[in-house]
């Protein structure tokens, strides 16, 4: 599992976690939350 978080000077933050299966998990994002679902 790999995780990183990035923030800019305006306070925007992106958090990303991926696992060993496929890049970006299932490729399905939860509407209104921006969470990408795992495929395990």
C-alpha cells in the first residue's frame, strides 16, 4: 500500500492511497466524495 497527501498554499488538499492490485483500484469514484474504491 502506498499513500501520499499534497496540499497547496490555498488550502486545497489531495490524499491518495493505492494497493498492489490495479492502479487506481476499481477505477470507480464515489460521487460527491472523490473516494476511489478498492478492487480487493
